[in-house]
C-alpha cells in the first residue's frame, strides 16, 4: 500500500506483556498478525481473515489495536491494518519475530 496516501488514527501505547500475549493467544488474531508481519506493509482488512464474519473480524481488530499491536489506516479509501512493529520492538524486543516465526513453522506443517 502506498504509505504517502495512508492516514492513521492515533494508536495507543503498546500494552503490558500479559495483555499483548492474551491478544495473540487467539488463533484468529495470531493468523492476522502472521499475515501482517509476512506482508511487511499495511494490508486490506478483508485479506487478513477467512471463515469468520465481518463483525467478528472487527472485534479481533479492536483487541489487537487496544493491545497496541496494530493500527488502522485508510489507504486509497480502503480500511487497512498495519503491524506496529517498531513500537512493539521498542516495548517488547524480539517478541513478535519469535511468535511469527513459530506461527509460520506451524502453518507449514
């Protein structure tokens, strides 16, 4: 997604470790984060989930956003999500890369 066109909403600070881990323990949210990390950029919301309805996805996005893991962006009129990797790395060094690496290995099995 073109970053120059993106507008982000104010993101909360990254939450404490137990809150972040609680957000990531759900398989749907973990898959959303895995896809975001693998994309390395903002991703259209609909591309981050399957087999759940839009309102359920909205609930999961809210939990991730409130934990400080993701932020919502509007890119070219489309709602997207972006992983707050720099903020997460500052607050919880190495956590997201380790979790995503494990999720990627599990996905390949």
